[in-house]
C-alpha cells in the first residue's frame, strides 16, 4: 500500500510539473519568423486544428497546444475562419486570435467609371471568392467602391452587395436632390452621372460638369458628350484612336451628338461623387467646356468664350508637341458660378 502511495505521489508530482510546464509554454514566443495564415473549416476538431498549426510552422507542439487549450478552457471557443498569425505569436496569442473570429479581410476594388462588364470580370477572376457569379448586372447598377470580404464569400453575394450599396446611396441622395432638375427618376440621374463620371476624373469638377449638362438639357441642347459615342462603339472599352466624323453623326441609343436628351441607359457605373453632383450641381450659366490639357477643363457660357478656350487649348497642344515652353495655361473659367 505504501508503494502505491509513493507511486501516486510521484505521478502527481510529474503531472503537476507537466501542467506547470504547459502553463509556462503558453506564453513563450512561437517558432514562426514571418506572419502565417491558417484556415479553419467549420466543424474541425481541436486536435486537427492543433496539427494544422504545427504543420504550418506556427507551433512547436500540437499536443501541448491542445492540452493548454483544455487547461485554459478554450478548446470550445475556437471559431471557423481564416486568420493571420503574426510572427513569433505565442500559443496564448494564437488561441486569442482563433477565438476572436476576426477573419482576414480580402478586397475587390471596382473603380469609378468601370462598366458592369468590367466589374463583373474582376469579380469572376478573383481567386478567393467562390461559386458562380450569376448573370452580369445591368449597366449602372453597381456602386464603385473597395469591397472587403472574408474567405467563403460567393461572387454572387459580392455583386449583390454592390447593387444594394448603389441602391441605398442613390435613394438617400435622391431624397435630398435640389429642385428643378431636368430628369424625374433616379434611373435618369444614374444615366447623367455616368456621363459626368466619364467626362472628368477630378472630383472638384464634377458638380460644374453636371451643371453644364443640366443647363444643356434645360435649353434643349444636345449633350454632345464624346464618351457616349465611344460607349456605343466599344461598350465602354478604350477606343484606341480618334473618333471618326462618321461616328459623331451615327445614330446609336447612346450617341448624344445624334440623339436628343439622355441616352437610353448609363454608359458606366458612376461613383458617389458623380451621383451626388448631378443631384446637387453647381449653380452656373455655363454651357460649354473644353479640356485644358493640364488635367482640368475651361468652362464658358457663350460659344464665343468657348471658341477662345478651344483656340488656347490647341495652342497649348502645338507648343507641347514641339517641346516649347508653355507661356501661360489655358484660360480659367469666368468666376460667375458658385456652389449651392
């Protein structure tokens, strides 16, 4: 009986020492010199998780980690997801990460002015998204943004998020629109915003560009926007050459040189700035604008002023082509417009 007691006492000391050693190992730096990634599928057992962490070089011992989890009553707190594990993370650090549920965030960026076909192809090509994308969304129904998602998100889900984001933003902007706009539905606002989006890349110009097009609609002028010609030819992809005279006069559902009013549908997916711009444009009497060649546009209210701006732009281009210094930038727009 005495021998049994001695054996039990020795085993108890060994067990206590083992537990103490496990507790000490719990906070020691891990073996990984660089950040690691671990993917835990739903329903994965703790033992398998521990083995995967060891195989990934994030743990020295899977069984010690499993034992430590049970001692710290964390074995049932690990959540299925994809996690980033920083270099030298201790077992305590790793357990905290896996119990947090804070997954790695992947992203898809849909830039302003891309067509639905372009964004659709980005989503289809993303290697992290899963499943089929479903039908291609209609033009102008997606909101260009950077979208974060976790592994396991489907392509169809992400496209639906893009559509929902556009609907919610447009509805909010529509409710606060200014009075007197020459269009009566949110869908028409998207068409106008898509043209503004393609006409300028400068956020500070969009409300002024919007004002010009709105003024043209109000006076019965045609919009005469080059991007609408291009969309009718390439569906928004780069033309790769100058627009031909025959294309300027060709009647398409989009060519605003040949048709009155707005095109039948958007020519791109406009961003938030362009959508907001057409619903709250600058107050201006300008009807014309021309590129300056230096990133912006010169605006004018009369054809005479506009022609002067066009001449200045052509002079600028000739000087630049010859490599001669540009004496002065093309003229600035008259200071007669103000923000509302």
